[in-house]
């Protein structure tokens, strides 16, 4: 079975449901509160595991009750946690407001996630052995750069959710095989308000880009060319928290289940272009950029997998259904469907 390494954040979500957002200086009443395991990395790992993915989770939690609970959840989902460190200090938290309409806003306090600045030998080995590496931007940038460098040197297919949008070093995006961004993130990265143009810009150098549009579906682009709009599955939303992470986790799990095939020629061409600066997400070139360039040097042991258009379309269809189920339930990880649930809808 193809393995998926998820290098990302693990948080405890503190969720308040309320009718509307308060005005500055105003106090209002909420009507529900819950503690829910979360963090974009943990969410995507759980979503992928529930779709049958074989997952290694790489990150850090604090030496506290929240950290113990998050580790136990990952284990209960069948996720390997050898690469999940326990560090002094608090586990990360996310403070989430969910409106009665289903929309949400989030403030993240990084906690233990901020300690993941350098990968250890076990974490590097897990990435090198994986077929897919899934990244977000809730960990320190040096860890993301190192993880991407290991993946590039090992032929591991890389997937990035650029959330939150942060400055990244020159060359970073050139090493990403698939970028999955929502409408706001895509616009911030590219300056394009039009989702199709943003997707084309995000995929201009190489690989794939998906711009998610909520109830409108998502735009898909490959190699700078928009392939079209994949429609959403209509549902009545209850809570959109974690819907994007459900989409990414289900997408990668579906690809790992057999949608990705290796094309050595395409992989070699990608490696030759690896040191180029990306078309989007400008950052300052520094030692991190040098690490990316050196990781793309010739002589790597494994060709990077390439994903066919048919495989990507199939995975998007699967992920769209998974995300549509998640928004009909409250919570992030609590709302994520199983493989059987998605399969039943698509049967």
C-alpha cells in the first residue's frame, strides 16, 4: 500500500457556536462550546486514514492533557505516530467561531507546533519512504522547507495546502506537485481574483493546482492550463470547519489507493526544473532556498510519481463527496466520513 506522510500541526480546537460575529467592543452570548481535536495537519491525516490511507503523522504536541488526547486519537485512527514528538510547553490550540449559518473564523495559537523547526532522523526517513507528502503552513517554515527537500530527493509526490499564507523561500513552489488552496489563499498568492486564472498561475511551473470554491465546487489546473470547474455536491451545511482538510485528505488517500503512476521521463524533467523560482508565493532566497536546490540535484534514487488526468478527476470526485458529507455534521475530525460512507454515495 502507498504510504502518506503528513507533516503538520496538531491542535485542540476550542469551538464556540454563536448567531453572528460581535462588533468591536461588544459581548454576545454563544449557545454551545466543544473541545474537538484539530489542526490542519491532524485533520488531513485523519481524513486520509478514514478513506483507507496508510498514514505517518509528523509533528509535535505538548506535555499536557491535550497532547495525550491528540496522540490517542491518531493511534485510534490507525495512524503511525513514531514521528509525533512530545515537547515541553502547551499543545497548540485553535479558537474557532462557528456561526449559525455554518461559516467559521479561526485564531490559532501554535504552542508545541512552533517547536518543529528541524526534522529528526525518523521524520526524515518517514518522508523518504512515503509515496506522498502532505504539507500545510501551520508549522515553522524551516520544517516545511526541510520536509519538501527530503521529498524531492526521494521522489515523493508533494501536496501543499498554503494555509495560512506565509512568506516562503524562492524555489519552494517549484518543488510542489499539487497545490490545493481556497479562493482567498489563491488570490493572495497570485493576485488573481478569478479562480481559474489563479489556478493557472499556481500550476504554471509544473504540476497541479486546485482552487476550492465552497458550494461552487473547485477549479482544476495542470501546467498553467485550467481544465475546468468540478461541481460541488449540494447539501445543507451545518459546520464548514475542516471541510477543506477533509477534501485534501480524501483526495490524497484516493490517489494513494492507485491513482498515481510513475512516469520517469516527466519526473526527470521536473527535477531539472526544480531549482527554478515558483511563479507565485515570493519569499526571500536564503539557506532554505539552497537546501531546496541541493535536494533537486541529479542522482536521486527514485523517480517522482506523476498523476494522470483521469486519476486526478476521480480523486477530486471522491474528495468532493467526502467534503460534502463533512459539512453536514458539527466539528472537524468528528465530521469526517469513512471510506464506506463515500463509496455508498458514489455507488
